[in-house]
C-alpha cells in the first residue's frame, strides 16, 4: 500500500479474553523476570475498548524489515546485533506511517478518530494480528505471516467506527512439525506454550533491565537476538524488505569488538543515534561482548 505497509487486516475492538488467561498464567510462573511493566494494565492490554474511549475497530498493519543481516552471522562472531536494530528506530518510523494512514482515512471518513500504537502501550498486538488474519503465533511466540515470515514489525490504528466487513481470523498454526526455532535457541528460552522465559532469552537479557541473578550466556549477541528467527523456513524464503525506511543505517561488516571498545560516546551517537541501540547505550553494549 502507498503508506508503506506490507500487510493490513481489520478486526473488532472486542476483548481478547482467551489470550489473557494464558498471559496471566505465564506471569504467575515468573517468566517475565525483570519486565515488571508487563504486570501492569492487564485489563487494557487485552481490551482495546479500555485503552481508547469509543474504540470499535482495530486496523493492524505489518511491515517487513528482513535484510541480509537477518540471515545470520558467521560462527564465532562476538558482536551480533538483531537486524531490526540496524535501521532507524521502528517506533518512530511506524508511528509516522500510522499517522499518515490515519489522516488519509480521516479525510475520507467523516467523524473518524484514531489512536496509533506500535509497541508503545499495553496492547496485545500479536493477538490482534491473528484475529485480523495476518498470521499465527509461531513456536517462538512471534507472529508468523505466510509471505513475510516473522521478521515484521506491527502497528495499530484503534478507530472509533465499525467497518462494513472484518477480516477472518487465522486459525490454527502453520508451523507443522518444524521445531527449528526451538532447537536453535541457544539458552532454551522457548516454552512449550509458545511463550518465552525471559530469564533465559538473549534478546531480553541484552536490552531490558538487568536482574541481580546470574545472567545466561549471550553467545556473541550484544543487542537483541535473531537466533530463533533466522532458521525459520518462512523467513528463509521470505523476500528482503522493500520499504526503504527500514534500510540498515549501520554496516555490520564494520562493527567489531576493537572498534566498539575504542569508540567514544560521541562516535556512538553518530553511528547509532537514530537506531534502537541507544536504548542500551555504548557502555552496556560493550559490557555484553564476550558474555
């Protein structure tokens, strides 16, 4: 579509009670570890009508970020970076795209009001994407789409109007007997419930708040982790992203341990200031090397 999304589906703003029960069970087992924010606003997370007054429908959008870096790193690399983090911060880019879409719709539909979200509020966006027909939840807990795999980013417009017809939900899982993501997770963080034990998840441990307990090995990852995605058959046959807004702004071939350790804060800002890497910062990224 003209705005730049690869997939769009529309679902109602009705509560997602079936997903809430599984999420609460996951929390009760302590799988969220240091991600305390997940314990707040649970009612809103699974009910868009509580998050946005007058919510009637949710437009769920997805865009691919798959790049050559998404295919994986060479053995022994000590400075691996999740491929989404090599581009401009998706929170900014997707919000811009969502507002462009919302404003276009608003110019055509009288009285339309919307709020835009992308991983920035307590909203169960993967579950909404399944209900909007975009894909299914894979064994690694991520949304998997038939044509673009799981290396996608989601954004939502919650609007105040019903639509003439809604997309049919995706039913079942299309992972078949494949367990590649489970087998390739270095720390065994993927649970049978298609959820993640964040205490062992490299992506969480390199980015989120650090706990006081002994940290799991990072296997060369210094920010995020693509291990469970790079081996997925759907990602292996998916096309590279086509939206230039998600082109890498960091050349991974120039990133190594020596350069990072010698880098000043000013040089880091110049290199990665527009990317998600600033969330961790240079000091922590360097601290992750070799763990």
